[in-house]
């Protein structure tokens, strides 16, 4: 597994190998200068004891300041180069994940959970960025620091050098122990903050329900609990940090005191000069930070590898619904631009489902027809609607658009031919006009207004203060249910697709408005309409009616003809009429 992880790291760094190598070269220069400067300080101190002149001291001090300045500049360059690689990988990885998510089928996103996907696209990607930026820089710098500094220390005095750095493994162990705890506490703090943010977002979206049912106190108490948990987690993290850093300073101070104690005896015996002792002190201080940081680096490295594998697992996921390798062109139509649809033994089953949702369904829609699909709840109506746009898996040779198998068409081109309006049409946090033109962002204002008129939304818009520039809010919260449905319908009408599929898209619209909308749609000869509805009174106005029951097409025909036949349709019709009579009495 470790080899695979290092292979992944190399693969991500390969496009930026020149930048990484330049950053490493800069670190080499920094560490060489870090070794050189203490040696120059040693020389100045030793020379002062031999009558070194004031001008010579200033000259040497100037050289040391110049080298320190160069070292600081080169260190900054190395950080910019290596950290910049991490940032570039982060940006490209986020874009890659986003593009990959857009290719996935909606069912997988819904079953996986948007929170899990967002976590991998944000937190895990940030961990990868730290791995390829901070961790790579820190590990390289630590390796160079020890590789260049230890030989210089040993050359001055091996015994003192080993004694001074002998406590550093204890520093590393301390960081490793506290670092793991800090990471767990930070993760809990982030989770608590996420839960707090979710509650705020949910309450802002559902503020009307909170007011209606008088649940302000309940929500306040829920926020207080989550806020207290976030506070407690943050305090635990702060206590751990407040304990760790004094411990590290203490270990560093003990190491320095040990060096001074042993070095004093060496000075007294003449085996060590004052300059040598000062150089050793500078070297010991120089190794404190890389050693302490190494523990954090190793934790970051391990976390980044896990996140890298989680991101790779996400990117390896192959969409169930894909365009064919060699797609066929969309059939060219002559005369009417309306699409013809045919199902031949259409049988569908959702992944992990125990039974088929649709079973051997056969029907044909002629171009320009207005056909309704009705049936009991759970009979497969919505599945049929989603199949027409390949939002669910469709077997080859079972569903055809103008005689061409839809699985042989490129997905983007197929979906340009099919406008699907679901019962709960999603509206974006944007203006009403932008939501209407979402399917065709370049549509001008006249087309937007025409689509709104066809969806019988224009009268409502004239009552809005900002008309078409009205912000609809998150998920269209500022609109009524009927206005949201008509906005989604107007969006589909604006794109002028040859096939319009209404998946109970008029459920929140009154019967008179629904009749006007259907009349408007019927007047458009260049569009075939498949209307799924629970309102049989609306279905009665269609050219034909398809009746589904338990996934099978059990009846087909006009409203009057179906009423004369015993079966599902007549039973549904009688139930609807009885419910209407009861509602009038009530």
C-alpha cells in the first residue's frame, strides 16, 4: 500500500517536477548558508580574542548580514515554489472532481450523499494540498538540515554534538503523541462547526416553518447544544496546544543547558574555543524547529496519503450511464421537428433493487402527440420519464428516438432533444430570468418572457416588484409551489426541445391554469409531449392515455374508451371523482 501511495504522490508531482526540483535546490542553498553562517560567527569570535580590529568586525558582520538576507530570500522562494505546487494541484484536483461529478448519474449522487462527496472534494483535497506542499517541503528541509548540520557539529566536537541532540528523539515522540491527539481534536472541532453551519443553513431555509409552529425555543436550544460542543472541542484543542509547545521549549532548553554545562568543561580544559561553543549553540537551535515540525509533518503525510486514496477512489468511479464510444448522430427530421418515441419491451431495474420497476413496456408516440401516462403510486411513471433522458440505465434496443436507439446517442445531444420537467423542479439562487434561461443562457429577454407566458407565469411576474430580476432565493423559497413548478416548466419550454416530458409538473397548479398550459403546449406542433399526471381530469384532454400498473402497461387509449373498459383507469377515475365530491361537501 505504501508503494502505491508514493506512486500516487510522484504522479501528482510529475507535471511540476521542474518547479519542485528548483524548490529543492533553493532548500539546499538555504541549508548550506545555515551551516556557513555559524562557522563565520565562530571565526569572528575567535579572531576577536586575537586582537581583531573594529573594521574587520564590521566587515565580517556585514557579510553575515548579507548571507542571512540572501538565505531569507531563497527560503521565501523555496516556500513559494513548493507551496505553489500544492495550490496548483489543489485547484486542478477540485476542477477534476467537479467535472467528474457532473458525469455521474443522479442516482449515485443521491445514494452516496452530497455530504460525503463534498467532504472528498474539499477536506480531502486540502489534505492532499498539504501533503504535496507543506509535507514535501518540511521532509526535504529536515533531511537537508540534519544531513548538512550534523557533520558540521561532529567536526567541531562529536561528544558535545551527540549529547546536545540526544534529547531530540524525545521531542519527536512528544510531537507524534500530541500531534495525533491534536488532529483528532481538530477533526472533531471541524465536525462540530459543520453541524453548527448545517443547523444555521437549515433554519434559515425553514424559517417560515419555525415561525408557524412556534419552535424558536427548540431551535435556540438545538443551536446552544451544538455551539457548546464546538466551544468544548475548541477549548480541548487549545489546551493540547498550550501543553505541547511549552514541553517542546522545555526539551529544547534542557538540550541547550546540557550543551552549556558540558561545553564549559571543554572550554576550561582548552579543548574547545568560545567560537566553537557559540557555533554549536547556533546549530542546536537551528535543529529545534525542523525536529519539532517533523512530528506534525509525519501526521500530515499520513493523513494526506489517506485523503489521496479517497480522492483517487472517487475519481476511479465509472459512471453507469455514459455516451457510447462511437455515438450515432441525432436523426434528421423533415417537416415537423417533433420527436417520435418508441418503447420495445422496456424493462428497467434500479441497482440493488429486488424487482423490475418497468416490465416489458411497449408503446409508440407519434411526432406532435400529447400523451398522458397515469397509474397508481409506485407503478413506474417517474422511472419512464427519467429513462427518456437516460437519467437511469436503459438497456440497449429497448427505447428509441425517431427510430434510433437512445443508448447509441451521445448523452449531451440526447438531452438536448428531451426537456424533462420533474415534479420538484430545482431553482437556483438567482434571478427569475436566469432560472428561466438556465437551459439556454444566451436566450434574450423576449424568449424569456414568451416562455413565462406559455407557462402561465407572466401574470404572476407582473406582480413582483423587480419583475424578471426578482431573486427567487435558495431553491426558489420566495415563490409558491405553483410558481416554482411553472418556472421549471417555462425553463423547459424555452429550450424548445422536440420532446417535452412533464413528470407530474402541474401537480401544484389549479385545474384551470393546468388546462390553459396544456392548451398552450398543444398549439406547438413542433413538440411531442409526454405528460405524467395524477390529475386524470388533465389527462382526459390528451390525445391518448397510457396506463401503468406495477410496472406494466395495462391499458392504452382515449379517455372515453378507457372509461368503458373495466380496469385500472376506470378505478382511478372513480376514486378521483369521489374525492372531488367529498372535497365539495367539506
